[in-house]
């Protein structure tokens, strides 16, 4: 079911698995305000539908955003995701080594500040991301 669609992103929700899929947008020549609007819609959708699992498909994402703008927007998004009920995030990585280096740098910065502690994992394909994120959590007895 499509929960939101705008010029940058489409949020598709699978009820049976409680997974929200988002294909990361092409951010070339996209105004920061438009990116922030779409990311706000993503956060609102996660909160409004009590979504616990998110798959971000950034396989074909292109971004020519300046490193500092990218860092600021990514940090804001990461902090906003922490304020949701998400339990797992799977991300399909891009083929761009430069882009993935930027993602890793931001992730490390957030982790070093204790600001990113979600159960997350990266994959090279959507099939493995789906398999991991839909895996049942092992129940533990206390």
C-alpha cells in the first residue's frame, strides 16, 4: 500500500511484514527544503502507522550534494529516526564508493556521540535486506 508519494520519495508499506520501503531519491539539483520535506513525511509516516521496520533502497541513488550539506541532513534524519518506534533498518547500499564513504562517516560520527543505536544492517541487494528485516526476533526468557 502506498502511504505517501511526492516528487522525491514513495513510501510503500507491507502490512503483513510491518515493513516500510523507501527508494532513496536522486538528490542531484534538489533544493534542501524539498529533501527536508520528504524526510519529514517519512518520519511522520513511521510515527503515524507505528512502523517498526524500514528498508531504504539507495542502490541507484545519485547525489551531488556538498559534503557538509549531506552531513547535516543525514544527521538530522538519523536523529529523527531515533525518535520513532523503529526497531530495524535495512539499507541497500549504493554502487558509489564516495557516497558509501560519506554514509559511513556520518554513521560513525553519530555512533561515537551515542546518537545512533538502532538495529541496522547494510546489504548489496533488496532480497537479502527483506530476508533479514522480516526474520523473527528470537524470544528470550528472563
